[in-house]
C-alpha cells in the first residue's frame, strides 16, 4: 500500500487502532512509507505521519505488555493448581520438583 495522502494516513491510523491483521511485510512497508512522510512539505501530512508512527509503536508495546500479563496470569494459575494438588495429596513436593503420588499406596512414584 502506497501511503501518500491524509486519507491514506487516516486509513492506516484506523487499521493500526483496529489491530491491523496484515502480514509483517505489509506493516514494514506501510511504516516505511509513513516515515518518509514525516518530512513532507505539508505540515498536516507530516504531523499525522508522525502521530501514526507513534501510535504504531505504542500498539506494539501494548501487545507485548498484554502477552506478558497473559503469561504471568497463566503461570500464577499453574502455581495455584500445583499448590492445591500438593495440599490435597495428589502430588508431593520432593525438593527439586514434584512427583505424582500413587493413589493406592500414597507413595511417591518416579
């Protein structure tokens, strides 16, 4: 996509805010075109191009932060489940890890 006008920049802005499900190659090309427009003689185009680049950057940061929070929540949930399993005798804490207990003999199995 060739970005040249205010309308193109507004469309790109909406696409980024909408999570723009396009290939990484398309993103790179669009942002490279947008970066060139930051030096455009029309100040409206230059300003909007700069804003679009800032929004694209913050969008990537938000996605990375959301993924990090998702992973942290997943790890916390796994830890809760493991602690609950230990509490109820389903697994045993053997120092370097946990082992499942044999339900018929209540002994640790390898």
